[in-house]
């Protein structure tokens, strides 16, 4: 796995640039990752990202858009507004988590 | 006497009942299967039925005939599981207590979960699903007289059972319409929530170019919000629109309703399990096999078979108080019909995506992976016989439970 520098910190990423180590993530890193995919982070974005981070800790996998809606309380429609076109992938990317499953 | 209760006598429930009786002495173990009806449906046949290849009766058998004699079959609807009380509630039957519970109630299409999809003005008139016998039969009748227009093949949300089936449907529809001299009057669009034709890169590329060759348009990343019954349009969460004259959709797939609120399930009523042992993550004496579990593998008969094999061997250790030593690897093996008497084969697991190569023997085959051949098509047709005679009865098939890399061409990415 390649190691790259983001926001002055060395982090492990996979071929697609997703962070592979949960604990290497920080809010500063999230800001850089968001910038890279043209997302301007607002409080609403942070609500989603914090939900994803917490949920991953208990579930061991990235929440799907459906789970972010039913458990996190943010409608899928709104997730599309916040993270256009590919919310599942973009949310996980910024939150430093693997791409969500469901893709098998 | 110890009691095992198996909920669902479909592919997984039947296989595991047949395997368990071989390992567990009948004077110490009582095995009960519960299913809502006595008709076992060969679901892979639903793909070909709309094109007139099978009749409904070719796909139905009596459930009872595939279960061992010493296994009790209760025909009843499961109403609730109470894992804290080790008990299940059935309709029209007293509650049944268990020492071990195996949930194998599968998954089913739920058109009611997408606004407008099952609106009576369009449902089974211009909107069809082929994942049920009624749906596939109604679609057959519609296709027989259809004069052309915009055909849209659609996947609502992942995961669905047999994730290649909608792609196969698109390939077969293309060939069927060409045969009838209608292909010029039809546009076909494949609409999917995935980024491409399929999930994993190598297969997605191969299957994507097969769509192109057939002039089937691809509409990826499409997460549906609703169907507009008046204008006959699919509308996505980000307000894209796809109009149709004939929509063949795979509705949202969900686990059984009785799992909701049981404490065992996720948002789609799949039982949360350990992906190696299929043991519930909340109750040690509860397992889920087949489509009913949340393992990140394809929901397919082959996965049910391989995982049931691992499960049974582990279970024998477990009841002797030993740890469960074996871990399922997510092995799936699926034929893909591509039309005109040809097919592909994919073989993969949790870690390894579908690759090209030969199967099951390196260099020899006789089957080819991710490549259109006649042999693969014959393999798919033979699968019906294998299903009734070997798979369900828990007899050995010449494919190991865990995936092998032999014969596969690894990708060069690192
Ligand atoms: C169109 C199509 C094509 C497919 N093609 C292939 C293929 O080519 N290869 C392949 O490997 N797989 C294929 N599959 C998938 C395969 O059929 C399933 O993965 C497999 O049947 C799963 O087995 P299961 O036992 O988990 O569920 P099922 O076989 O669906 O059994 C579930 C059982 O539970 C019962 N049940 C559900 N709820 C209740 C309740 N509340 N009370 C009582 N009983 C209940 C049902 O009656 C049913 O008998 C295909 C599926 C479809 C729809």
C-alpha cells in the first residue's frame, strides 16, 4: 500500500486513494480530501462524516447511503446534494474509510 | 434430544438439512424445517422463462421430496423470532423452541419500497419484475406481443440476489428481439446504481463492452427516487430521468419481514453474521445461510452451497464444545447467459475479483472464465439438473467449497 503525505502527515492509501488506516485520519486530512473532489465542507457535511466515523467503529464497515438515511437521519436525496453524483463513495473517501460494500 | 430449527426450505435450508442429517445422530437431534409453502421453485429458471424457454411447471417441485424423511416439515408462515427466548412464532401453529436456529428465509423483491413502481396503472402492464414466478410469467406474455419501443432494464439498489441476472436479461432480450426481427424498433438501456456494468473492475470492463457490442446504452450511478406512472419515467435522486415503454426492474431486495425488530438484522432485514462462520453477531446459537445473511458475497445458490458445506463441518465441532475452525471465503461460481447459445462463467470470493482463465483445471478447462463460449452456456443448462439432483440433496459436486486460484490469470495491478 502506498504512503502519501496529506496535510503534513504520512498516511496509507489504496490504489484509489482511500485511506486504509482508521486512526491516521484527522479533520485536517478530511479537509484536503474534500478539496480534491471539489466538496466544500459545511456543518451538514460534517454531520455525515462524523456519523460515518462513529458507525464504522461499531460496525466495522462503511455505512451505505441507506444506513446513513435510516440510522444517521440524513435522507439519500440530501446526501446527493451534499456529495453530488457518487455520495456513497465520496462520503467514505472524505471520512477516511473503505468504499462501502453492497457492490458484490 | 436437541432441537435444530431451520427457517426456510429453499436452496440453503434444504441443502443444510440434507447435510446435517449425515453428521448428527437422529436419536440425539431433531431437525425441523419451516416454510410458508410446499413448492420449491428453481429460481435461476426465471431468467429464461420470459423468453418462452421454460414453462412454470418445469421449475416447480415439491419441497417435501427434497428433505430427508426424518426431518419434520412445518408448512407455516414465520411471524417472529425471539432469540432471547430461543423460540419462533408461527402462524396457525404453536411456538417452536430451539437449541440452534438456522435462518434461511432468503430475500425477496419489494416493488412497494420505491414510490410509483407498483402503481396499478403500470405494474405488470408496462412495469415487470422477473424475480417472481408471477412476474416472469406476466413478462413472457407481454414480450410475446410487444411491438417495440424503449426497453429499460433496471436495478433498484444493491445487494440483489444473483447480481448478474439483470445483465443476462439485457443480453437475452437483445438476442430475442433480434430473432423476432424487432431489434431495429427497440432501444435498450441498462440502468444501474453501480458505477459500471458490474461491480468489480475486470468483469465490469468485459461485461460493459458486451453491452456496447449489442448497442445497449448504460446509465450508471443511477439511484432511483421514484417512478412517474403518468409519464412512465424513472427519476433519480439527482433528478436524472429515463423514460420507458417497457420497464424490466429488479425491485429493492429485502430479507424477511419477521426479522425486523428481532435484534438480529440490518436495515434491509438481513441477519448480521460473521462472514467466516455465518454465526449471528448477537446470538451464538443463531446462524443465517444463503441470501438471508449480510455476508458481503453474491446472493447466489453457489454461495449458499459452499457456505453450507463449511457451516456443517464447523457445526459438528461446535456441538462438541470445540471452536469452529473453518472460515468461509465468500466463494461464488456463476454462469452468465449472453444470448445466442453462449455464456460466460465467473468464479470469485471476498478477496479475489472475477478473473479470466480456465475452470476448473488450469490450461484444460473445459470451461472458460469471463469469456463467451458455448460450453459455458451448456454448463448453465446443466445447472438445473445439478441443482435438483446434487446441490439440494447435499451431494458432492466437483468444485471445492473454498475458491482456488488455479487456472486464473491474476491482474497485474498491485
Ligand atoms: C432470476 C434469478 C436467477 C438466478 N440465477 C442463479 C444462478 O444462475 N446461479 C445461482 O447460483 N443462483 C442464482 N439465483 C439465486 C438463487 O436462486 C438464490 O441465491 C438461492 O435460491 C438462495 O437460497 P436461499 O435458501 O437463501 O433462499 P430461497 O431459495 O429463496 O429460499 C427461501 C425460503 O424461505 C421461505 N420463506 C421466506 N419467508 C418466509 C416466512 N416468513 N415464513 C416461512 N417461510 C418463509 C420461502 O418460501 C423460501 O422457500 C438466481 C435468482 C433469481 C431470482
